[in-house]
């Protein structure tokens, strides 16, 4: 047998073995993290999910939840996303105002509705299919108060409500917040309080 082929086969085997070991270690770390974060959910309902255990599923106050951690990349600061399965007649979003978004909104390239709360309107860009329905959502003090609490949570970046789910993102990636069960429990409380105030019940299982 050609010695060059043997050498190439050995190199490939070593690389494959190294990759397998890395994937094994990452998956193990993911399972350990999911076990650690699982205590934030209702007892006995959490489980590791996602690629290499980067997510954890569980129940909280009757809502099916999925908590996903995103690692930083060249074009993303990373962070975490919390998804609750809900039933909503509305579709809207809010995100921290970023440089340039106000200008794009002024040119009509992005939606930027006002909800009638000076502080929230100043710091966040709201969008929806219909401005009237968005204002109706925030027409009660309970919803505005819950939104103030959620958006004041450290690293809050955005919330997106769809008929079947709500996604809340925190960024940048901060392990002391993203990987601690107490911090996750607080985030669950804040998001659940908002969807409850909005009148969005858990999605039917």
C-alpha cells in the first residue's frame, strides 16, 4: 500500500477522532448546563434540547418554554432567547433602538409606532401589522408596567409576539446571566407576567 495513502488515512483518523472528542465534550457540557438551568422550570418538566444541548425545554406557569443560548460569532454578539408557546390575536415586536434605525424609520423603511408611553417610545422601536391593535395591547397600565419591568432586565434586546409564540432575546452573551438558574427564573417571571397581562393564554398542547 502507498505510504502516502497510509499517512493521509492516519491524519484523517486523528482529525476525526479529535472532532468526535470535541463534540462529545460540548454535548456533555450542554447536558450539564441544561440540568443546572432545569431547576428554573416547574419540577420535573425540563430536558436538554437543541444541537449539543444548547437549549432546554420546560414548563413555567403552564406555558411551554424553550430557552436557547447563542454563542458569539463574527456578526453576532451572542446571547440567549426565551420562547413561550402562546395563543395571541396580535402580532407585534419591540427592540432596543439602534443607531440608524430612527433614520430608517423616518424614511419609511422600518416601522416605528408609538404606544403612548413616553419612556418606552423613546428607548424602543415598536412595529406591528396594525398600529391600532398595538396601542390596544398597551392600553392598560398592567401591560405597560410589565413591559417596563421586562425591558429593564439586564441585556434585554427585543421581544417578538406571533400568533403562536413570543420570543424574547437578551444580548450580548453574558454567562453570569445566561447560564444561571436564578437569572433564568427571573426572566421567566418577567416574560410570563407580560404575556399574562396581555391576555395571551398558553398554546393548546
